[in-house]
C-alpha cells in the first residue's frame, strides 16, 4: 500500500512552467535572439547547476557569454514571475487532494529543485505549507535531480521502502531522479510544453488521479 506521496512543486502543484515558458517566448521575441523557446525545455525541472547554457550558445552561434544570456533571458522575467502570487497559478484540485491524503494517514513531501526560500514562499502563498510533512530542496544535496539523492533522503526520512511511496513529477529530469530511487512515478501532463514523460509509469492531467490510485491500492488490500 502507498504510505507516502512525494510531489515536485513547479509544474505539479503550481502551473509555473507554463507561465515561465510564455514569459520566455515573449523575451526571446523582444530580444530577437533567433533561438526557439523549445531549446530551453532542458531547463525544466533542473537545478541551477545543470543549466545547458554552453550547448545553446554553441548551437545557435550566439555572441554572448552564459552569464550575459542568462541575465538577458531571465533578469526581468524572474522579477515578473517572483512578483506573481503563486495561489493564482496553483492547480485548483491541489488543496483538496493534499487534505484527503492526510486524512487517510498518507505522508506527504514537497521535493523540488528550486531554492528553499522560493519553495517556502510558494507553498505559503498557496496556503498549503502545513499540508506537508517534509519540504526539501536540491540545494541541500551535492547531487541534484536527475540523481536520486533527494528522493533517497525522503525514503530515509519516512523510514519507508520505495514500493510504499509514489512520486509525482513533470520533467524528464525529475522522473529520472524518482525512478533511480526505485519509485513509481506519475507524470503531470502540460498541454503547452512537450516534455518527454515516457519513463513514467502513468501520465495524468490532474492530481485527482493520485487519490484514485491510492484508493484502488486500499481496496486491493482490504
């Protein structure tokens, strides 16, 4: 039976990846960089240590350093995004799904590659901070996703085996990290961004599918 569910934040609990992708397209058009927004899909779900700036600069023959490119693309876009109250982009089913999981005695963790300050602020703005037993950032580990370290820590924290836990991710990087830790993975589909989610056991359009899965697990063991 499932005893804990581990949720990524961006793209799973809040629709931030869609918003950021739209901002990115606008910025690229304004700067006339000649780089498709899809080139930056590899950034989704990644820790800052893994960003593939050099590959993009080389492929598109940009006359910019990685620092200059990052500053131009993410400077004002970052401020615009950080100013957005994350409650406005939280997926509507999230509070009820978290509440029902906890009512059933299922432990929950938020497992993100974002910074601890950003995670805390986003969850607090959404009003769901207290729904998590554990909140953990890749900043706390030497190896970030796609390495399994952050998920192995969650298993150790809850003292559970991987077959008693479920991960919910959206990016290929996050899916790879969870699978490397031996977890079953549900991948939340983003209709606007073509992410390779083929490694996940299930692809879902709503977190209500998590409740359905947990309920079916309970019925099987009654």
